[in-house]
C-alpha cells in the first residue's frame, strides 16, 4: 500500500511504534502525529489498518520479542537500532499473527531496510526473517513452560513479568490466568449519557434506532455497548455531545463523590476530563469546578470538549496537582491520581511496557504528595474520592492507609452498589473492579473526608 512518494505502510507503523516506545505516547496520539504528514488516496484506509497493527504489536510485544530473540542468538531485539527492531516486530507480527505470506512480509520489510540503512543490514534482516518464518513458537513455548512457568505466562499472554507475579499473589494461579486472558480480549465499550443534553432512556432508544444494542449497568447514566453496526463515534448524537465514551468504573467515581449543584469542586488531575465533565453534569452546571492539570495541551483539548458538551461551570487551571492551592477551599475533591495504569491493559496495551518498579515507586511518591495537597485544599467537613486505574495495593489501599495515618484524612462509609471490596484493614470500605470479573478496566475508589 503506497501512501505517498517512497513512504510505505511499514514505515508509517514503524514511526508510530517509535513514538509509542521512545516518547510514551498512546497508540492513538502517535498515529495522529505520524498521519499529519501522510497524504494519498489510501490515507483513511491505511490509518485504520495502522492503528490495528500498532495496537496488536503493543499487545503482543512480549511474544513477538520472544520469537525475535530466539532467532537472534546471543543478542536481543533491544540491542538493535530501535527503528530496525520495530521493522522486525512488524515482519514477525505479519508472519505469525496476521498470517501474511512470508515472502510478501519479508519483501516489504527488506525494501524499507535497504532505503533506511544499507545492503549489509538488509542481508542480515533477510536471514533473520527467514529464521523467524521457520520458528516453531508453540514448541519453544512448551520448552519455556517446563523451565520457568512465570516467564511462560509472561510470554504466552504478553504481560510484564512483574504483573504476572503480582496477579498470582493477588488471586492465585487459576484466576490470575483468567485476568491475563481478559486483558487480551477486545475492549468493552460503555457510553455515558450527558445529562445536560439528554437522559439515559432517550440515549438508549436513539442507539437502538441506529443499530447499537445496549444493556443497563450498575451506574445509572451509563450503558454497556453489546453490538453495533456503525461505530458510536460516527453517530450524530456523539458529534453533538449528547453522550461520551467512558469506562464503567471510571464513570462510577462522580457518583461516589456525589457533588451537589452550587458546591465548589476541585479536580487535581483533570485531563482528559471525563470525571470533571461528569461532575459538571451531576451539578447541573451550577457551582464551580476548578480543573487542574500539568499538561497545557491536554487542558486545551478539554476546553474544546467542554464547548461540545455544554459545560459552563468549569475553570481550567494549568498547574501541578501536587502543589496547587486555593485560599477558599473546596467542598469536594476528585483525585484520580496518575498511576501505573495496570488496570487498563485491554484499552491501552502500550502502557504494559512503560513502567518499571523504580518508576512505579516515583509515581507512588507523586500520589502521596497529591493526597497531602488534597487535604490542604479540602474544607472541614469536605469529602473527596481517591481513585486509580491500577491493580496494585501499594498505589491503592496502602495510600489510603497513608492518608489516614500520616495526612489526617478519614474514610467515609459508602454503600458501593457493585464491584468487589479491597485488601488490608481498609479493604471492606473501598471499591475494586476487575477486568475479568466486571468486564471493565480494573479500578480502585476510596471515599475520604476531612473532619
């Protein structure tokens, strides 16, 4: 597929993979960046296919790298030039996952290598691609299973080793495998009615009329998408801001917080804005929400979305949620803290490879700073939600204990209407959702207050 002069489909995918890997962009934003310079009659068709390639290569990266490393012998794919490594990943993906005829897959990669590198590198890649084609993945996995069962799970289901060990510790072997399997299934979509413009019953009727079959959920303004003829993002009501796509557990946060019309609310890590916008709808555009985020670009995207959704009571502030202070104080605070995103692998598979134990340690430090700062911004008698899309106890229950013991916050009793309870001594007072049990992102919510 030629997109414009001398740029192939494989180059576009390799460029996007570099942005995902080196700059930790999401697949979506990486492709948006790459496709700014792509023209040609096949552009839109190529964009959809490129997204599928990047998404699936990131999802199966551990298995793809296992295949390449097995034929490299003595070195690893990480030792190679990053662009060359990504071309090999694309070729391996095409042969072993998409079942593209090996000669076609190899030829496409070799043409790019010849142009980007040199003849000797092309010869090296050609030999590697032939070895990759002949590699017996299942036999190699069986040998790995006998040698190291954890590593086998990590490769077989393409998850970081730390995650596999952590899931087994939480659930035991059998249920951990169910979680890994569930993370690799297609993403489940949920839509939330924007109650500033419509109600959930009208939305459900509209979706049915447009070939979208839905089910009610435990969250009153959220519908589960079961089947669709046309993607919901192409429907008029979506373009008019009458509904948004939002994960089920994420949409539960605003209901747990229960902001009232007329209150002052602070969102300390607001972008991309789902919870801010939900709170605004529950407040019927009355009162004030101060939405803080450290990313100016993301705040500008929020500003555009607010216009579409008809939101009028949100003030955007470019600041750090660890240090932002407001003299007046707030009745309610949303703290959806930056985290390891280890509950979102089904939705964003690239995040699997972005976090080391060291980096997670740094994130926990940020989370605790934000909890301290939330306390300082909360009025006496005020309440807040602390939430993450992480499976980890150290980012969740341990942080709640830190907030109680070291910050001065107290847990507020809340009758969670669905989901599971958590771990440690606060476990019966917090909310947990799990991808394999609840068909949404794995998620954590605690409600706390300053009394």
